[in-house]
């Protein structure tokens, strides 16, 4: 087998384009980006998270600013979510967190809404004002109860 | 290098062309169904998920098996028939190290790269058909695709499938070539055996990868 520079070049180009296509799929289509954990952690405790999952987006005014790191039960059986958000935002202590749904049946995400306080949240702080996930089953249940369809 | 060239670069035209055509077909097929529900914006999600999760790795593996796996089996089987491997052994060169394993490794390396190119061409083909021919909005096509495809579930799963299939094809092709009878019938039997066994085991492995690991 003799050496052939042209063939080696073509093989190199092939490998390059193959890796480039994998990179394109990962970053553009798959949405992989690694900024690393920002190190700015907030805790929000909800009564009901629905099907919120770790790595779900955290948004402010529709703009993604972080993600959910973990969801676990705390000692009074509420869902304790750890959020990793951009530290440069300067969120104040009156910030509220709500679990919203993208579209009617889409994915759950956490929406933050800044308040008007002067005091800022520090990393590790807890967001006091939270709005739980809206569950369609519960809504329908309430509606059925209120409308008296279930009365004997 | 020579093995990567044979298995990878020479498979490029068939893989790219098939990719583009498969993407276009999926767009046409998905559009006729989705448009009944007024959901043609979801076409990007459909094409993206189908191509990345299933069709990309599986079809690439089948194409590469037919194109490169059979060639490798035939080459090794011919070496057995013409006693080239015995010649290597006489020079105390291990034919496994010198002939067999480079070819198997080349297939293992080439498979994820070709799968990536197949997927990119399929997405491009699907996009062109959807946007150019069917009049779906380009932004909603890519938007729904990017919304539906997740890196950890779909892209990583896709390439771990491709690597598994590359290993499978490499092992089966080289093994079938290596154990072939040193006759003309033996060469043809090993080529046929490679394509049949590798194709079936790719589909079976795909089923079990989906079922057990949800890849």
C-alpha cells in the first residue's frame, strides 16, 4: 500500500465534514450549549410542579435566562426546585416564580417576574412568591364541582 | 487511511443522496397527514425526530453494510482463497492485526460520521421540499424541529446507535470474510452472509436499543 497524499487529504476532509455535521446537529438542532453552571442558584418551592423536569428552561419575559437543576420533595412535602440563573440579572427579593406551559399542551417551564424591591437576591436564596403549575385535570374537577353537576 | 477511504469516502455519494431523498419523502408524507389537522408547522418536528432518532442511523448502517461491509467481506474472503493470509502468517505477521482489525475499526469510525452527514442531508432535503414545494414557513419548520429535538435524548442516542451499528457491521463483515471457505463459492457466500446477517442484526439491535434504553 503506497502513500497517497491526495487520498489522505480527501479522508481528512471527509472526517472534518462528518465531525462538522455532528457538531451542527448537536449545537443548532439539538440545542446543546455549554455555558457551565453559572453558580447563581435560587430555590423556589411549589405546591405542584406538574410535569416540570430538570433542565427545563427558566425565563424572564419570554427570554431564557437559566434552567431547572433539580426537583425534589422538601420535609413538608412540597416540591423544592433549584434554579440556575444568569447572575448578572440583578433580581430583587420580590421576584415571583410561576410554572407555565408553552402552548396548550406544551412543555412546562419556570417564569420569573421581577418585583420592585431594592434588596437583591443572593445565590442560594429562596423565592417566596410562587405560583404552582396549572393542571387541567384539577381545573376540570373544580369546574365540575362548582357547576353542581355532581350533586346527588 | 485506505480503509477509511474505501468505507467512508466512497460511501459518501450514496449516503448523501439517500439522505436528501429520504428527508424529502418524509416531508411529503408528513405534510399530507398533518395538513388535515392544520398542523403543518409541526412538520419540522416530525422530520427532525424521525430522521435523527431512527432513520439516520439505521438507514446509514444498512447502506454502509451493503456498500462497504460486503466489499470488506469479499476482500478478506478473496485473501483467504488466494492464500494471502497464509502468506502473512508465514512471515509471522498476524493477519488479524494487519488486515482484519483496521477494516473493522474503519467501519466503526466511519459510521457515526456518515450518519451525521446523512441526517444533515435529510434535514436539508426535508426543508427544501417543505419550504420550496409545499409552502410551509421556513422559520416554523426549523423552529419546531429545534424545539422537538433534544440533545441528550435524541442526538446522543442517534450517535450511540450509529457507533453500535458500526461495531456490528465491522465485526460481522470481517468475521464472515475471515472464516470463508477458500473457494469462489465461499467468497460469494461470505458476501451474501455479511449483508443478510448484518442488516437483520442492525434492525434487531435497533429494536432492543429503543425498547430497553429508550435511545
